[in-house]
């Protein structure tokens, strides 16, 4: 008999819904991956570095040229200067960075504050490392944080607070005021902020992404996670990076070296070349805002309720007043009967809070969004 370390965890909802969408031939706006090709210039750069012989282990923290470029990028965008040698590590995607950070820094009995709805990799990592998840529920439609309530969750056992902005699955973003309030809560404590910022370049309507790196006091006790896959439309490459103060990064690397040790070498060199042109990532807000607007225009005459996504490539649609079904049941029925797949938002809550909200991914070509819009208008 196997004693499971994660007895309540099954196959992820993303795998389940994508499998169902494939089986029934549905338009898949469920799992969050771009439905279009990446820039093949980046692919040619990978080929170039393969042919150049960059095919052996990269340095454990990552290729120096790439870390130097990232340090310069962050300083220019957010004003914080991370030390190239000690404070930036290249990872096998954002999820690996999150898991490794939690493994390195959360001890048996430590408490970790999580905001639900939460991306589904946070809680299992905490539990596997003997930590306790302490939940704060965000609620539809604004998903705002009441920081006074969060403050009441903090005690001497609080080791970490995990934030995610822009936020998956709600498409909301933390404000500068949110960051200041968080800074007040952790000031003078040993609490670590783990900031999931993988959608940093996908923010809309003239907003600025509020990275922990913009706030010196927060940056001093935070680890920030980023994703190349989300930025450059190649999620299958599983490439990301993490930044944080040297004393935290030292602990991170102790685990990282026995987890993946190092990441894809020719891809790192290619990214270092490709990102010399900052427009490759600075143009992303406009690119995805146009897709968001196209999708919302397609569904404006539907019966679904929504507030435009402020960031990420996800749009939440509420079906209150349309159906009484649980969101998990409706998501399956829409996939089977109407041939459109989504993700039910209750799965992101520990108590399966069902506010009749489904998440749709609009990182798709316009014809796919038009097809999806036609379906949604007729539901």
C-alpha cells in the first residue's frame, strides 16, 4: 500500500479539460497556452547556438550573458539592481522556480498565506514540505484584498506570503497601494514574499506592472518569479527565472542544484541574443490587449457578465442568472454540448467556492476567438 503525500490531489483541471476538448472537438479556451506560433527568429537563434556547440551543461545559476541582460532589464523597468552573480537564477519554468523556493524556505510547521483563487501549484508545494496553507479568499467581481484582514492571519509561524500579479485565474492586478499595504505587514519581520510575476508583460489599459522589485523594502525580503514561455509564446520550452536577495538565493540554489541543476543551454544563449531588442517584450501589452478587446467585442452581446481583464491572457465570465449548475459541471457540459472548453474557477479555491465564474484564455488567433464568440453568444 502506498501512503500518498498528496492524498487529495488528482489530475489537474487543465489536463482534464484539454483532454475532453480534444475528444469532442471543442474550441479550447481552457488551458493557458498561446494558440499561435512564436517568433521563428528565436528558433533560428537556438539552432545557431546548437550549431555553435553550446550543448553541454550551463552554469548552475544560468548562462552569464542572459543573467546580465535580465539584471539590466529589471533595473530599467523597475529600478532595482539585482547582483548578476548572486541574485538571479535561470529555472526550468516558473513552476519549478516556485516549487524550489518553497522547498528551500518553508520548514515543517511553517504557515504560508495564499490568496484564493490560486494557481494550483502553490498549495501542494507547501504541503509536501510540511507547511500549512492559510487561505484568504478573494471574491467576485473585484477580487480585492482587504489587507487588514490579511494582517490578522499573520502570526509568529507565518513564514511566507505568496502573491500573484497579474493574477491567474481572475485577470486582476495588484495596485501600488496594495504593494504598500503588503510592505507594512511584513516590515520588521522575517516573512518572505514569493511573488509570481510570470505575466509581468501582459498588462492592459496603460497600467504599470507592480513588481516587488519596484519597492526596495519588499525586494529585500522577496523572491520574484518570471517566465520566458509566457512572454515569448513558447510555454513548452519550460524556461523561467527567479530573482531575490543573495541570502535567499543562496538557499534557493542549494535545492535548485539537486532539482534540475541547470537549464537548457542553447535556449539560454538564444534568449540572451533575442532580448537585446527590448521591443520583443515591451510590445506585448498592446499585442494581448488587442486580443482581449477582440474577444470582448465578440461576446458583448452574450448573456455572460464580465469586467475586462486587467492583465494575463485570461478573461473571467460570470453566468449568474443563466444556469444553476456548479461551474465544474457547466464547464464539462459546455465542452460536450456547445464545443467550447473553459476552466471552472471554483477549482482554484480550497473550499471549492462556486461563484458561477468560468475562465477563458484569449491567447488565440482571431478566427478562433471569433468562433468562440459565436458559440458564447448563442448560449
